[in-house]
C-alpha cells in the first residue's frame, strides 16, 4: 500500500507538487492499495477506480505548524473527518495515528478517545480501523522510535484501544520484530520509519519485516520520491506477494538519499 496522504500535513511537498502526476506514477506500478485523504479520494475517484486499486482513508490530521507546510516543531493533531463521511467513500480501511511521547497530555487523551470512538463507529461496517502507533513526541528520543520494547508496548496499546490492523515501525531486524508480530492478534503492516537513505535500504527493511511475519506495508515518500515509483512499487509487490529477495528485484546501484514515511 502506497501512502499518499502527505498533503494533509505537509501541503505540497517536494516531489508531490503535482498530485495527478504523482498518483499516476504510483498507479503504473499496480499497487494493491493507496492511503489517501478523503478529499483526495473524492477528487481522483475516477483515476482510482480505473486503476482498480483499493483505498484506505486517513481520518485525522497531524502537522507541525499553523503555517502551511512548515515545521515549527509544534505538535498539532486533531480528528478531521467523521465516520459517516468516510463510510460514504467506501474505503477498505480507515487509518488514524496514535502518537506517543507527547508533552501535551490532553492531546494524547483526545487521541486515545478518538481511536476508541472511531473503532465503535466502524464496528459492523466491514471497514477495519488501522492504527499507526508512533513515537513522535519529545519524551521519546528519536533513536528509540524503533526500539523493540517501545514498539512492543505501542503495538499492544494500539490493538487494545481498538485497532483491527496495525501500521507499525519496523524494529530493524527479523529477530526483534518477529515476536512482536506473533504476539499481535491483528495483522501487522510496517510504515516507512526512519530514513534508510536509499530505495534499496527500504526494500531490505520490507524484506526483513515480511520474513518476520508482517502482512505488508504502508510506505509513502520512499516510493513516490524514488527515481521510478512504478518500478519501486513493482519490486515491493514481488517481495510482499512472491517472497522475492531484494537481490532478485533490485540490482542497480543505490539511488540518491530519500526520506521514508
């Protein structure tokens, strides 16, 4: 699944200035699904239907400034779209973040409450709730964002709060991630996580996660900022669905540095 919901938080980021072009570049790789904002899905409904791609919708907004597309190191999160509106767009899932490490306890409480409410609103609709537990707050040092103990606790809390699917950070090795996947009663997919530096590095992380039992991925910028998004998607499809090794699907020198997400 390719994450293309960045406009909700970042506005018009580099490499995604033209939403139609970026979407088309990704869809040429024939991904299983895309993760987008509900109004992105509404505006590009015809393209998405023509590509026969599943759609997961983002239900909240997390950003870092009240200035558009800027990062002023603020923690701004809010529910943005109600369940009834999201259901009207007929998604195969709805995604919300669960941010740990915040300085603002009230925002964390609202975050937890919203997940619980959304889980109940979606119950019986056939639309699973995807929860993305992340350690973005200042109280968790950046080097611990993929720490196995932190991720284990975050994943457990995510499904205890109502997740039907987890979009979790990969801990960096099969040995550390496998027990986390095994202990989860809901399917686990991985997010982009910290910058790997190259497309190949991201592919290697996905291969490791799949070997550990993950069900797939929800990754964005490392895909749509790559030199050839369609080829990147095609390589990921082979790793996820055919169990291919990176060496079998990616044999050229490493690309320029990119940022995961």
